């Protein structure tokens, strides 16, 4: 993966509005990746996706999202509603995404060469909250058709490079060990491979399933992990 488009780092400001409760815990649910970066998973696109746009593994650009990417975030959200319930029509989710877009704390993965048109085709997206020395992965989703290709790792790595200072701690809330989605999504394994360590239990998700906090420590030398 080639992280590109590194042209913006947001300044300090008021905290980003938190995601609505029903949308929290989405992080990690759809970022399953193989240990070796091979071809894409081969999953077809859903009815929400644009037809005829099957992606083959190749160069990926990671860059700051803007308002034209809002429909793409909704498209990604639609792919995980089976896990977390409605988000695409959830006004609170819309507000949270747009605030991240305004602040420059949303990143997207797009196929190279860059498409500068409206409604770009997104391979993945991440919303990141920086309140030094605490940092939080608010939301990260990789398109079904791009999973297992290293897109999640590239998105998270670039988010940490841009937004997370040191020393500090990065947190994410993902499935608890007993949640059926923990294995199906590969979320816990994904974070553990990147150096995150399991911590305390978090509040249950909107569907009633267990959640757990994962943390990654950063010191003056960078990250205690492999991101």
C-alpha cells in the first residue's frame, strides 16, 4: 500500500461530536485482513454499490476526505448495517460524519489513479478523534470488495501518522470476545496484529452484544506496535 495525498493536518479545536450510540462500536467490525497482503477478497458489491466497479488489488491512495465523499461514507455504512442496525438514515450519524469532514479528521482510501469527480468510489474510510494525549478511532470500515488487501491497515496507519501525537494512547471499541462478530469480522485479530492490547469491557452495543476497549500506547519514539 502506498499512503498518498498527505496534504492536511487539522489544528486544535473543539472536540468532534461523538457518534450516536447506535453507531458506536462499528470500528473494527469490517476490517478483516489477512496477515499477508494478497488479492482482494473477491466479494461482490451489494445493491447499494455502483455496478461494474469490481476492484482489483493495486495502488491505493489514502487522503483527507471532503464533502464529496459523504455519499461514499453512507455507502460503506450500508454494508455494515447488518451488524449494527440503521446508520444510513440516522441523522446523528450524518452529523458526525459531516463534522469530521469539516475538521479534516476523516480519511478515505480510493483506488489510484485519483478520481476527483463527485461521489468518488471509496474502498474504505476512517473517522478519528484527537484529544491529546488521548486519541480514538471513532469509525473504520473497509468495503466488502477490498477486504483482506491491507486497506484497513493503511487507513489506520495514516490516521495515526497524521493525527496521533506521542506520548499518548489510542483507543478503539470493538467486539467482545464472546460476540459472534468477533470471529466473523476478524476485528480483534486485526487490532492485536497492529499492537493494540485488550483492556476493560465497554458498554454493550445497540444490538445488545458485548464490546471491549483496545488500547495502543505511543511514546516519544512512536507506536508500540506495527501500524
